[in-house]
C-alpha cells in the first residue's frame, strides 16, 4: 500500500513538472517528462511493484540468489583450474609429443614460400633428370598435378 502511494505521488509530481514545462512552450520536453512520470503508476497498476516487493523482502528468494551465485562461482573456479592445468590429459599429450616441433614449411612447399636463398629438398619426379644448379627453377609439375586432378 505504501509503495502504491509513493508511486502515485511521484507520477503526480512528474505530471506537474510536465505541465510547467509545457507552459514555458517546451512541448517536446514536456511530453518526455509526462511519459517518464506515468511509468511508476503504470507499474503499480500492472502489479509489477507488488511482485518486486515480494521478491525483495523474502529471505528464501535471497537464499536462492545466493545458491545461484555459489553455483556460478564453483563453475568458474573449475574452469580456471582446468585452464591452468591445460585441460584434461594435456600433460600426457605434451609428454608423448616430446620435443617434436612442427615444420616451419610444408614438406612439398614450392620454392618461393621457403624464402630467399633456400631451396626445397624434394625428390626428383619419375623419369626427370635433376636440374643443373645454374638453371632457373621453372618446375610447374605441382601446378600441372593440381590441374589434372581437377580435370583441366
């Protein structure tokens, strides 16, 4: 009952301020003030205020919020510990991998991707003679293989 009275007083005060603003020929601002001042009485009439006061003043509701917060805290704590350990079974995976490092360049990479001054270490194709070291590298066999694969 007290909340309904307070909301009605706030709405009445807001409508009074809106009337004064409209008297000063500021109709757009007066319309906004009137819209905001009608919200509290609208909330009382729909029952939202009673619902909120029932939630705020019941200890069982607060105990429920506390349990939800505890659940969230435990979940985030378990995620943090899992990340710190590196996930489930990650230590075994790292130990099994040992010192193996991935290659910086794919085994069949073309010469330009290796960078300046480096050459590809790949076996010569069937029936092809190795190129002389002074000859230019015009080996388009990988491109031809791709084109043949796609039927071009």
